[in-house]
């Protein structure tokens, strides 16, 4: 079974997708992590976020692969495990910039499709239901208000004891990221016609997970009948 979960940053995609994958015995694929790895590669090379030509050119040298170790997804960039660096704010911002480019997307979409061919997956991102897995048995569009998403991110950083911006600055970053991801020319973040829309603003992680698992069960029962 293939489940596609798309939506804006901070809607709870990765936490929920991970739980759903565990429940249904599928592999969780975090495609944002691949764009983030590409962002790390560009930052390391000192390439400007504005220099589209250099990004497209350099992306050919970035060898990104995914391995599963200790129950988690690890991202390997040219032989180095960069998993620990993926969540930095500057990496997220660079990921959103590199994700605008067709050369980067083509390379990563190939990798994502190859993973979905090998096993059952719960894959999250921005274009999974629309571009990567248009034939997914279940598509979910997870959303939440910008206020709720900013608050979640703020609390997450507080809990980790990491240095962070004010709530307002985090909210502004989230809104800017949404703008960029929703308005880019290639594969923008958009709800697939056949996706189920779920607003997680007033729901717990467990409630959303349960809802998706229930939808997945119904879909697989339906498939089994045919
Ligand atoms: O989900 P995330 O915050 O880890 O994603 C980082 C960036 O990567 C996000 O701003 C947009 C981009 N992305 C994308 O364009 N397509 C995907 N399938 C996943 C992520």
C-alpha cells in the first residue's frame, strides 16, 4: 500500500506519517529530508540560494540515499550521514529554495519512486499525491493554521532547549515558507483532487493517526474486494 501525506511545514506530517507507518507495517519516507540534504550540500559548497544555475549544476554531484538504522531514517549525502544536521532552520530555508529547481526535483522524485516500488510506504512531502505517487491508494492533505503551526514549532524548540526566535518570527518564517512552496512553478504544494483534507489544528496526534489508519483500512478492504 502507498499512502501519500502532503501539507505545509508544521502540520504534523512527519510525526503522524511515522506513527501510521508503524501501525500498518509500512516504511516511512520523509522526502523533506532529501531536499534538506540537498540544501546542506549547497550550503557546504557556498552556493547562493538565488543562483538557480549553480544549484542545478551542483545537484548532479550530490549523491543522496536513504538507509534505515535503529528504527529511523538516515540520510546519506555523498557517503556522510547528515541526519543530525537536517533540522537546522537555515537548512530548512535552503531546502525550500533548492526545491524550486526542476533538476533537483527530478533527481529526488526518481529516488522516491524507486523506494515506493520496493515496499509499502507512507511518504510525506509537498507533491507526493500530485506528482510522486499519483496512484497512491490513500492521499491525505494535512493542514493547520499558521498560528497553531508556529506555536507547535516554538514549543518543540523550547522542549529541546535550543536557541530560537520569538513566536512572531517563527510564524513569519512559516508563512514565508508556505508562500514559496505553494507558489513555485514546478510541483507546488497543492491538495490533490482525490486527497482527504484533514485540519489538525484542534486534533491530537493520536486522533489524526487513528483517522488515517481507519481510512487506510477501509481502502485496503475495498481493494481486496476487487
Ligand atoms: O517537510 P520539510 O520542512 O522537511 O521540507 C523542507 C523543504 O523541502 C520544504 O520547504 C519544501 C521542500 N519539499 C518539497 O518541495 N517537496 C517535498 N516532497 C518535500 C519537501
